[in-house]
C-alpha cells in the first residue's frame, strides 16, 4: 500500500497541471456551447457561401453559379486556402463550393464532374448542401437525355422553379449534436495531455535511483510493485475520464444519459485507456522529466491538430488526414463525428463506431506489446 499512497502523493504535486488542462477544456467547451441553437424549425433563410469557380462562367457552369447566387448570400474571400479556412472557422462563410476545371464540358459529355466542398457543418451549411445537391441531381437526370445545352439549361431551370412544401421530419437537433461532438473532440487533447503527462511524470519519479533502491531493499516483490503502479495508473485514468464526463454533464445537460450520449462516454473511455497505454510506453522509453514534457506536447498537441480535435476534419487537407489514420485520436474523433449525424441509434448504425473502437483497442494492445518488449530488454541490460 506504500507504493499506492506514494503514487497519489506524487499526483497531488501536479494537480495544478490537471486543473490547467481542465480549465482549457471548460473555456473552449463554453465557447462551443455559446453558438446559436437552431433547433429543428425550418426557416426560409439563405446560407452564406463562397464559390471558387475554376471553369469558364458560360453555359451550364454560369447557370449553376446564377442558381447559387439567387438562393444564397455570396461572400467574397481571398482565393487561398488559409483565408478560406479562416472564413469557415469564424463563420463568415457556411459553405465553400469548388467548381472544377472543365465542369461545363464534362457535363455536356455525359460525365459527372465532382464538386468539392468545405462546410461548417451547421444548419446553414446543411441548407447550402441541400441546394447544391438538388441542382446536381436535376442536372444529372436531364443531361443523359438532352444533348443541346440551351435546352438542358431550360429543363433544369423549369424544374428548379417548381416550388415544393418542406416538412422537417428529422428529430435530430443538428446544432446540439455539433456542440456535443465538439466538446468530446476537444476533450481528446485534454485527456491525452492530462493522462500521458501526469502518469509519465509519476512513473519517472518511481524510476529515480533513490526510489529504485528502496524498492529493491523492501520486502515487496518487484512484480507486485509494478502491478500496484499499473493499478494506480488505471485508477487515475478512470478518474480523469469520470471528471470529463461530469464536466460534459454540466456543459451539455441530460443528453449524456441518452443512448447517443452513452456511446460518446464509451468511446471516450476506450480512448482514455489507449492514452494510458501510450503513457506507459513513453515512461518506459524516457525517464527524463524535461524530455517527457516535450514528447507529451508533441503527442497530445500533434494528435489534436492532425486528427481534427480543434477544427472539423473536412477542413484538413487529404494528406494530413492520411497521416492521421496512424493515430488513435483520428478513430476516436471519427466516431464522435459519426454519432453526431446518426438519425437513429441501433446496432446496425453503430457498427462503424464499434469498428473504430476496435481500432483504438488494437493500438492499445500494440503499445502494451511494445512496452513489454522494451521493458524486458531494459531489464536484461540492467
């Protein structure tokens, strides 16, 4: 029990760090909670969109641009990705539409050119997406049967001019779901920082020569000593997870106790366990506290930036997301984003989320195996 008590005494020394990362989560969580609540009421409003047209503005391409202009507020932003991402981040723009080069010619040739988009993921962005999808679907219906461009444009416009009544059948509160996902996504950074940093510092204290000597001369078995440290580390990780669950309850309300909310909690628990295995691996490799500080900052902050904890994943370049696939945080955040958009929660719809959790657990098992291999090699050398 002396080992167990010592573990918590050392953690008490670093309680300021735990409080710091928790306050960071509260601040950014509070910012997310302050965004406008749209609910499920349909309002005839126009989204703010940015059109990046890489084709000539003639014929069918001009018709698409004109349609977008009529049904939205066109925002002008400097044509570079940094300015565009800033506009999305600050909600100056809800939706960005990239019309590709040779769009007109591809449509007339019977092809389906891909229109890339970027989105804030909110209610206004959903309106823009529905608007664009409607145009493209109508265009695709007529283009295979009408060869003349003027006739094709006329047919599209006649169909678009037909008014239809809109009934909001979805019971999903998109605004609230975005807030929930944003909270848990950002929590990935705080969890990794608090779990990995504190456990690494605690274990580095146990690795100090004076403490090691006490362990050797004590009556306690070395394996028993390690088991107690592992158990204490696991308990600490569970407490961190529970702390952020309570914080989520305060910020998000009773949604935590719904089926969807419980899936967020389970996903976060699996991720917290994975963070624990990363901490154990790092502490086995590195015992210098200054080095630990640098490594943890790279691991926690790097994962958050690459995997979409701070900004939506769709804003990140494909190359960055490809790299993010090798990080556990990517699969955790991907599950949060999937849960955000699910209309119904059942085993079938949750399969992708469970698959992501299995990937995170696979990472955890890999880190445990690596930790055991390195530990055995160090013992032989020692």
